[in-house]
């Protein structure tokens, strides 16, 4: 089992085949799930003597037996459990704010035979790395203790069936309450305020705009946990037409990860709807199995076809929108104290440098953390404690965004970032004063001419141009034999420094590269001018290349995955030079493979 802060994951299906959609797991894996529940019971009881916990799962076939096993252990340990059944990750984490903690059974975007567990308290996100490490230590100890194994077997057996039946019966009411809580929380997140009047003003503006500029959204649910969430009713409340395919819970029709190769079904449905006359359908999305990530399809009005947005573009548009929305609020809410705070964006290490340019245009600072949602969320919390206003954060390399006060990605928040860009246009307030819309604000900042008849394609065209390796591309993944990443990085450093001297002149002549800087990220800490690459351990390592004007023009990046047994690499290049991106990435790959052989 991989036990990162982002979640504990393994292949749970009894056959061991990660593509098997059977609901069966082995007796040993039931015990592992039971031990995990026992460990969390100890952890939460130490924090509160009589804790209340939410337990839910995504729509994977093995989820139910894992949930029932963990439920029996938690109840035998006298932990009060509200059971939701299948529920989207953002929904259970919003709902958990009303209790003490949550346990969520999911393997996110991993193949269907995988499953796993996420633990969190009532702050809306998963446990941080330090707290997760405490649970991992207890898990490892108890999985190797015959006494603990027998004790957990007894806890599973001793839970009365009538108690389980009562919890399952109550789950209908629990899910209804979760939905109500999630809907209210989503309005808070999207509007950026808990003031109901201000929320209503924003959503009224969106509804008014779509009356004159109809908008439709299509979703390929792919049997995910979002099939039972608020998506359909929430969009329709805002006057937005909503169409869904593959919306039967648990009926997973194709690969789970929402990368371009799996968004073709959503794109095809958008094109079908357009052909049938539903020309308002211009946005689409596909969530992963737990529903916290959803990448985007949009209607390209020039080519008259559906296009898939790259993950880095999705995050860039979300950042642009939320920063522009901050400027918009400042123009209409001069009494809002939050707008006087210094603003910041938090992203993971491999997020494209286009975010640097977007943040800079708005006068916001950019801070980077190691890959992992928990790392990004915790760095944002640190920056808020330091006095920054951090509304938007996320992992650009994976797409989607986290919008404060949410502490997890949510496709609804991503879509509404795009909807706000399209719907909040130039207007006249009640005093007759002109108020610029979000895209107009952005165009003014970057010196572009504004046209009020814009589409999302026009907004995309204004993004800083970068060529970036896609996280799901085959060339972005390496199989490495070296298990000690510090050792591998030490060997890589020697090879890179030798290669730099040998290739420096060629790099300058071909790409204008004159210097480099090594940067390491570990959890929430970023180390610039890293001298010893091995000191970075399992963290992310990035080599930033600089041009003659001393500005960054490209980077290569590497890190061992925390949730899969692979080593990930990528390259980001300023401009649209695909040949340069391919060359630099291949150079990086060959140096890593050579280091792995030494």
C-alpha cells in the first residue's frame, strides 16, 4: 500500500488485476481496512473523547465491503458514525466541517481495481503529511502484530448487525443533510463570501447573463460519485442547461483518469448536442471516480468542434478568473476589508510558469509546494497566517483548482471560474457607474484590446504562451529501479553538471539558454539555488533555465509519484516551440535513465 498524505492506495480487488471491476477483496485486505479504521479510531479519540465521524466512499465496486468493514470497527470502538454511502469527495469534506472528522474510501483517478482511504478532520481537507505519518507508523506496526490482527478480527465480528442496519437506514437522511450543506458551501466558495445578499447578487447576475447568452454544460459522469451529487440541480438553478451521460452510479464505462484521452466521450456528446441544435452547450467536463477533479471540454466556435483543454490551461484560466474576480469585487465593494490584503497564488512545483506571468499581472505573489494536494493546501494555510489573501490554489499539472474556503479540488468551482469569466461582463451599477467585467479587467492589465463579444476561445488566446508536457503522456513517466530517490538525484546531479558544461554552447545557440538554477520542493518548503540535489530526498526537483535577460525561459522537473510506483518528469518552455520542449524532456529522461544504471 502506498501511504501518502494524498491517500492510502493499493490494488484491493481479490484477483490482483487493477483492471478487474469485481467487488471482491481478500480476507487479508479486509483486515488491513479494519486495522486502518482502528488506527484512526485511536487518533480521533485522542483529540476528542466522543468523536463523530463521517464515513463515505466513491463508486468503485470494492468500496462497499471496505466501508462495511471499517464501519464495524469504528462502531465497535464507540465512534459515532454518519454513513453516506457513495458521495463525492468535495461533498463529504464540506459536510465533515459539521462534525469531528471523516474517512473516505477512494483511489481517486487510479484504475478501477485500486481502492484506498483518505483521512481528515473538520477543516475541509485531508490530514497533512506530519499527521498522516503518525497513522502510517501505527498501521505498519499493527499489520505486523499478531495480537493486533486478532483484536481487529474480534472488533469486526463483535459489531451487532442491528447497529449496522440502523446506520445504513439513517444514511438516506445523512446524505440529504450532506447535500444541503454542500450546496450552501458551494455558493460561499463561488461567490467568495458568506454574506447571503452578496451571494444572491452574483448568482442573479449569472442567471441574467445566461438569459441573453444561453449556456449549456454536458458532463460525462463515467459512473463516478458525482452521479449522486448536486451538479444537475445546481447548474439548473443558475439558469444553465445541463446534460449528462454515463450517469448511473458505479457503472464505470471507460478509464477513470480525466485526461485528454478520456474526455473524447464528453467531446463527442457536445458535438452531438450541437448538431441537434443545442448550440448553447459550450462547456463540458468529466470527473474522476471520487469527483474532486474534472477537466474541461469547450466548444471551439471557429473550428465548430469540441476541444479538450489541457490541464495546465484549466488551472491558468481558473487563476485568471479568480484574480480578476478579486479586482471586480474591489470595484463594487469598497468596504470589504479583505481586498486590502496582499494577494497570493499557491501552486505545485510542476505548474507551468504561465502562472507566474498571470499572478504578476495582478500584482499577486506566487508560492510553490511539492506535488500533492495536501502540500498545496497547507502552504496556502501558512501564507494566510502570514497575512496573505490566498483565494486560488492548486496543482496546475493535474488540472482543476482549489478555491478558498474549500480545501479540495471541485469541478463545480472550476466550471464556475469559467462561467464567471463569461458571465460577468461590463455593466452599469445602480449609481450609473460603469463596471468592467472580468475579461475586460484582464485585457487592460496585459494591454490587449477588449471586445465584448468574446468567447472562451478568445480568453484562451490571451493566456501567456507556454509548451508543457502533459502529465498523462507516456514520455512523462519513467520506470526506475533505484528506490532511494536521494541516491538517484545525487547521480543525476553529477551527470547534469557534466552535461551542462558540454552542452552549454549548444543550448545557447538553439534556445537562448545561458544559465540554470536548481530548485527543490519538499512538502510546503521550496529551496532555491539547491546545491545538493540528494538533500531533496523524495521531493520535487526542478532545473530552471534562464535567457540572457535573466528571465526564466524553461524548466525540467522530476519526482517519484507518491500514489503510483512511477517516476514522473516534465518540461515547460516559454512560447510555442514544441521541438524545444521535446528535446529538453528527452535530454532529462536520458540523464535520469543513465543515473539509474550507475
